[in-house]
C-alpha cells in the first residue's frame, strides 16, 4: 500500500491540525492501529505546503469538491482508527486543556448556527470596540450573538443583560419605548417626591421654631 498521503488525508490533517498517521499495516504501533507518526516524521506539514493547499482550496471550487469527497471517503473507511486516535489524544489532556477544548468546540458550534466563523465574530467584536452594542460596556465575558428571530439575520454582539432584555421584550421596539417612558416618569416622580418631602420638613422645622 502506498505511503503517499491522499488529498483526503491531507485535508484531514489540515482540519485536525495534526499529521495523519500512516495507513494500517505500515509501521503499526503497539496497539495494532496506525502509527501516530506521520510519514515525513515532522509531525506537521510544512507551512509552505499547507499554505499552497489552503490557497488552492480557496481558489479552485472543483478541487474543493474533490478533496471534500476524498475526505469523506477516507473518514468512512478509517472511522474506527480515527476515533481511537482521538480518544488517546483526549485522554492525554489535562483538565484545563479539556475545558479549553470544550469551550472552543462549543463556541464554534454556536457560531456555526448563526452562519458565522470565529474570524467573522472577532471582526464584528472589533467593529464594536470590544463592547456591547447596546450598553457600550466593555465585555468581561464572550458577547452573545444577537439575531432577528424573524429573518435570522445577525444584528450585533450583546452582553448577557442586554441580550436577555431584548428577549424578555420580544424584540418589540414599542415595548422598549414604553419601558423607557415608564422609567423616565418614575425617576421624575421620585425627584418631585423628594423635593416635596424636603419642603415639608423645612416647614415643620419653621413651625417648631415659631412655637418655641
């Protein structure tokens, strides 16, 4: 069996950021599966080779299709071995590394649900100056992706409180304006009450002095 990597194997190596092990039967490891060392022995593709493949995939639609088909075929044919390799890699991670990996995977899955890549998310965050699009406070945690529940269009990135506020108001501008009017009136009424109470206190003091 040839030791030369196929397009599918190369794509898998790029996607997992690892070197794809050799085919079964070639320098097999002690577990009877593929050796975890790549054919080149370097552990990764050279940066120039990786860059050439990325550039070609970006520019050549037919090549992308062919590589995707080869990748699916390779994964299907070596599913058990790939899964075993991934389990070994995961078992070797520390608790902190597992947590970081979980957060990366979750973030990627959530962003994919909105049709966003992580680079697009970071670009949107940069346009907002690293702050919530509503309250403009600097984010201490990852900002939530806000989207229209009717069109599905992404509107911006919000902090937890602002995102929940929109949800509770059902994205209704009239309700939000009513909330603003309510709070404004309550604040003015509170100021008037404070002034009235202060004036009443002054009058009581004056009467007490006169009576003395």
